[in-house]
């Protein structure tokens, strides 16, 4: 099965790396959408059906956490799983994010195997 | 910054450069750093939390598209690597900072990191940074690299 995926990160390079890693991990992608911040991410989510969101936390205009909180207020978006991809290493903050409903957390730098395990765990292999 | 912190900074940066960009860092123990070929830039970010600080990563501009190409796994003259030459430098700094704070403070404290910003460095500014006792000097692909953690 191929998935529609949204990548939200202010770095073109990081978005390109995630795309490439999805490919290396053997994850079938139908449509891949991109956004440079949380606000653009919400716009993409309102225009397209998305199965899974990868999002950075620390971005200009709107952070990944704020985007996630806005998604929870929207009946159409609250069920879309969000995976945070960040340099964040604080267990305290990661636990906080997971308690708020973030589905998984990937710390940079990451491997195709870790990405595949996480996507498989959320969407099924 | 203590010598221990400098060693940790060098170790964390080397691991991140290897894992993120497949680039191998050469330590410069007693040897002087090679002079930068051409103009240089510094990426910088600050953090607040258990302790505040600033992390700076300075490199010759010529190294930026090489880092970008390595991160992307493409040739240095690839369109994306050439179009966003500082994007990968910022990301290298960002990932180093996140990993360094965990190495220094452990997994419990929460830090807030700013978004990295790049500025140009003239020869005088490069020399001042290189000669700063808190700066760690390394070499990647024959280019000098300066790292400074200010706490």
C-alpha cells in the first residue's frame, strides 16, 4: 500500500533527506507534500488527504507543536498521526509530546531502519 | 568552557558529521589548522534551559555545498546542494547542538533552541575565533572547521 505523506520542516535539505530515507526504507509513497512551517503544514492538510505527517518542532512562523495543537482542534485533522523528527534529546519533553498525542519521535540523525520501524508501527507493514 | 567540554564538543560533532553527512573529521592535535581557502561563514544558535549558551560553527564557504551534497548523497554541483548552500551547515549545527546538550546535561533537562542563522566572517573575525581559547579546531576534507560553545 502506498501512503500520502506530509513533511513539515523549514530546511529544504532535511525535507529532501526524509524523502530519500523513506525511499531507502522501502516505504511506498503515493503523494508526498512539503511545508516549510506549521502554518503551511495546516494549509497542506486542508487541501490534501494525508496518512502521516513528519514534523520538526523548531520552525519559524509556526512550530510543530503549535501545528499539532491546531490539528487536535480540527475534527478532520485530529486523527492524522504525527511523527516528530527533531534534534530534541530531552526525555522530559519527548514524554510530554507523546502524552499530548504525538504518535512517535525520531531523533536526528536517523537511519532508514528506524524510520521503517516507526512508519510500520503506525501504518502497518 | 572546560577542556572536557571541548573534547565532548569535538566528539559529538565528529559523530554527527559522520552519521548525518558521512564526513570524517580529522582532529588537529598539535598541528596548526590549514588556512581557509576563500571567504568564510559562521552558523550560530543559542539555547536556554538548565544553562544558557551559544554554539558557533565556522567553515570556509567552499565547504558548504560539499556538506550539503554529502547530506543529500549527491554530487557537490547538484542543483539542490548548490541552491541552499547554508541549509546543511545550519542542520549540522542544529543536530550537533541537540546531541551536545544531551551529552552535557543528560536526558531530563529541557532546552529551548533558537533557529540557526548564518553570517559571513571576514579574515579578522575568522582569526579571532580561531585564536579564542574556547574554540575547537578540526579539519574536514582538508578544510578548517571552528567550533565554539559559550556557556
